[in-house]
């Protein structure tokens, strides 16, 4: 790899607020307004105006999310990078895979538009066919456009942004002229205008939803804006401004164009003859015109030519002007999507989920040239594989699915990292804004199946292909590189002996290390395990891991003193580990060493109310790929009376096994306890568990008590019966419970004077689903806006 790529060198362009705003406007207007307006009119009829307005409204919610995240993390990759920040590299792969495809397919839409318009001009105005059919001409010109603009992005010329600005400004002038002329035509013939809007909902609400889904791509230009993060001057301030400025301009223009397109068109014999003799190259939404068609039906039949033919009634040479402008606009939008698609590929290459070639920076042009070439090739392949309408449908669906993930990631990033990031803009009404964004995008995505089952087939096929790529290639690269980016083991001393299982014991406090290792020894004997004892040294984000040695002080001495008390029959290994945060370092270490269990010490109280047991413990409990035991030590060396409150779940059964090992070693007594009139388990369950444990030679009592307050009942029983140790499993409440260790185990742990062990049994599938839902909950952390 080139060294400049590794160092994250800046790319070639330096974009001002005007530049990046025009990039967004050009991407949202370019091609889409000229191509999709006629197609959408064929679905919704006069309600096209409402479809455009509603798309603009629901886009605001995701636009605010993009403005916030783009100001806080202004780096190439956009949605992929944010999902990676919120959920990790494994979960982000699918997001990046869809984003790369969505931008590439959007590029295919634009080159097909270019090819379609050029073909119509050559065949209708000049009679030139080059001996080819319309479809072959369209695809040929599309491939030429893809090749030219791939090369332009490869070169990375700064002059490109100036050309984009000029084209965007030109198309805005043409569209404004179209709107003004159309409004004048509507006032000249008010009877025709009124008739054109009757009925307003010819295809009902379903037609509006389909038109919204079909044209949603026209409102996603803010995705391309944030992809420019590293190339924007003052990105924390300018990216949010560019998002909102471009959205305001584009939504206004689309609503006005929709009103003029429907209200101003007149069904003249010439227009009807053109509609019946000119086939839409890209695909019509109204395939066969009825004998007495309406205006919106004619526009839908004309497809991508609908707007151009309407302009011919408003402006001198209007059709030709719109076609030429559409050609220029398609090329400007193609340039923007090629740029954006290649930056997604670059981000995934830099993150080691794509081959290293994707992140290489050209030494002369300072562009991710390999990613650009491969993205351009994908754009060309999609263009020759599908008709224009289906390309637009597949693109819309992919962006809808991508925006679902980005909205969810914003919630995670705000809650978990909001105090650490520097924001240029913060969206209001958190978390309702991203939640509304999720619900609206999900509805459109599901409803869109009615328009294009093929788009859903493409989306599912691409996602399944991505899963295969991930499992066969990317997953292995992640495993090899993730630990290097998260933690570094500075020193390691291994015992000569070994066991088939392993317990990871992180030590943070030398004063409690002795008791924690006593518990670890008991668990090791019970499960035939060895110990891996570590202390984690955290270093600042800006400090390279290779320089972490300077942060290590007395940790090695702590380990030596702590391990001195481990008996000879239990193999014990030791490491000193450095990382960014203690929780992530512990989880990464458990993954690297394939630990079967993590034993953590707990002080018995929380410092901050947004955490259940503490920031480190909460993270390990949710993310560790193994069993987790959290211990509040009281110095009880030999537990004799052990209480196990149980709700019958797998966590409680694992707690029974641990408690049984304690009392079996000292000939103690174990009590199973269930509380409450609505207890999840009854006496038959307690009897069966008691019989099973007694068959193992363990003395067991079973109690089923009534009590309005579960916590008070458990603590009262423990006090009355001189219980010295309580072992509790994680709650088995629903997916929306506050956390795995919810209010009852947490409160018992805080209030009980003796020793408390909280146990989470690892269940891979349930852990993933539960964690996904739980991350929606929690208290808000308020980030600050940079001044």
C-alpha cells in the first residue's frame, strides 16, 4: 500500500460551502427531475405534487441525522463509517456493501438517462442511428459516459468542481424558466389546468406511495455531501449548512415542477401522436394508453421523456432544451455518484473489509484510483443489465435500507459518544427524529414491493452476495486486524500447564484482586479451566497503541503479587494489555484467546445513573462472546449458605451450577428461591431443580414465597437465614428490558452486605437480538456544539 494512503492523506479537491451545496443540488436534481417526473406522474397522477412534498418532509428527518453525523465525523465513507462507529466493523459491512451498490446503481441511472436523451436527439432531430437500435445506442452512450467520468474522477482535477457548479447553475436556470413558462400557461388556460387535476388521486393513496418510492432517490443528495467530508473547507460548519440549503432548494423545485408538469400540459393531437409513436427507452409506468387518455397517463407513457415533451408546449425549442439540459445534469450527477461510490469503497478498503487495493491513493492525483475504477465498472455493468425504471427502483430501495441503519446508528453514537465528539450541528427532539426517519423509510421500503418485485429481488440478491463475501473473505480479515486496532498485549507469561477451558480475569484494583482470584480458582476447578489474568491500561485515542508502553506503571508488579496466591493446581497465565477503553479491550482479549468465561469485580455501586453496573461492566456483559460473572466481594472465603433467586431461565440455571460448586467444596447449604404471586416458575420447577442438584450430592432447599416487592423479599430472606452469598442469573425479562442485569439483581447487589455474584450465560442468537433492542434505550447524553 502507498504510504500516503496509510497516513490518510487529504484528497485533491478543496470544496467551499457553495461547491458542496451545488454537489448536493446537482445530485438531487441532475437526471432525476428530468427522468423520474414523468414516470412518477404515471403512478400518482395529479397527486405527484403531494408525493414530492411528502418525500421532502420525510427526508428532513434523515437529513437532520446526516447533518449531525456529517458535522461530528466528517470523513469519507458517510453512512458506512457511522454504522461502523456505532456497531463495529462486522455489523457495518452490510451497510457499506449496500451503500457502495446504491451509489453505483444511482450512477447507472444517470448514465442511462444520458444515453436515453442523446439517443432521442440523434434519432428524432438528426435521423442518426449508426445502424443500431435505440436500446443499443442508449447503452453504448451510457458506457462511454461511465468511462469518461471514471477517468475524470481518477484524475481528480480541482477544475471538476467548477464544471459541476456551472452545470448545476445552468440546470437551475432552465428549470426556473420551465416553471415560470408553465405557470404562465396554466393561467392562460385555467379550464384545462383545472381538468388536469381531476381526479387528484386517480390511483388512491397507493399511487402516492409508489411515486414516493420511485422518486426517493431524488432526495438523497445529502449522502453525497457527507461523503465529501475530508475535502470540504471547515466541514463541521459547512456540511450541515450544505445539507439544509440543498434540501430547501430541491424540495421547492420538485413541488413546483410537479404542479407545472401536471397542470400545464395540454393534450394536443401532436402530443398524443408523439406519445403513441415514441417508446420510452427506459420503461414506461403506463404501458398502453387508453383510447381517451388523461394528461398524467400520457406523461407516464412517455416515461423519461415526459418532462421534455411538456416543456415543448411551454418554451420555444423546449423539448430540445430540456433534453440537452438533462444530458448535462445527468453527467453532473454521474460525476457526484462516481465520487461518492468510490469513497465508500475507499472507506471499506481502509477498514480491511475490502481488499487493500481499494484504499490505495494515487501518488500524483491523490485519489483512491483503484476504488474509482472498480466503482465505474460496477456502474457500467448495472447500466447494461437493467432498464432505466428498474435501475431507479433498485437504487431507491437500497438507499431506504441504508438510511434505516444510519438513523439507528445516530441514536447509538449520540448516546455512547455524544460527550466525546465535537459537533457543528445537533438535531433536536432526540431520539424522535431518527425514530421517525426509521419508521417512514421502513414503510416505503416494504410498500415498494408493489411497484417493483425485481428491485426487492436485486436487493436481496446483493445482500446475500455480500453475506457470502463477508463470511468467505471479510470476516477473516476483521479477525486478523481488529485486535491490533483495539488492544495490544505488551507482555505475556504463560504457565507450563494448560486446561481445555479458560477464564479471563481482568484486575483493576489490587486491593480486591486476592478475593477475585479466589473466586476464579473455585470456578476454574469446577469447570476444569485455566486462568488468564490481565490488567488493562487505557490510553488516549490520539496516542498510537505502539506508544502505550509509556503508560504502564506498576501493573506487572500487581499481577505478580496477585498471582502469588493462586494454588499450583490451577494453571494461570498473565498479560499486561493496553487499549482505548477497558470494556472493548476486555471483549477483544476474550475473542482473541477464545475465553469461555469472564470474571469481573464490582464495587457494588454505580457512579452514573445511565449505567446499570458501570460503563465497563455493562459493555462486557452485552458484548463478550462467552459467559460473564460479575462479583461483589465481601471477603467471605468459604461460602456456606448460598441463596440462588431464580426465574427459571438459562442464566439462573448457570447461576445454580456456580453456587453448587461453592457449597459442595465446603459442605454448605444452597437455597433456590422464587418470589411473587406472578412468579415465572412454580413449585414443580423448583422441585425438579432441587432433585437434580441433590442427585449431584448438593444439599438444597427450595422456597416459593409471596411478596409484592421481589428485591425486599430476597433481602429479607437472606437476612433471616444468615445467607452469606447470593448468586443471581441475569433477568429473563423481555427484549425491551432495561439491561441483562436489570433492577432486581442490581439492587440486590447494592444492598446486600455479603458477597454477590451476577451471572450471564452466553446465548449467541439471543444476545445479538437483545443487544440490538436494548441499545435503543438508556438516558440521553447531551453533546456540545463547537463554537
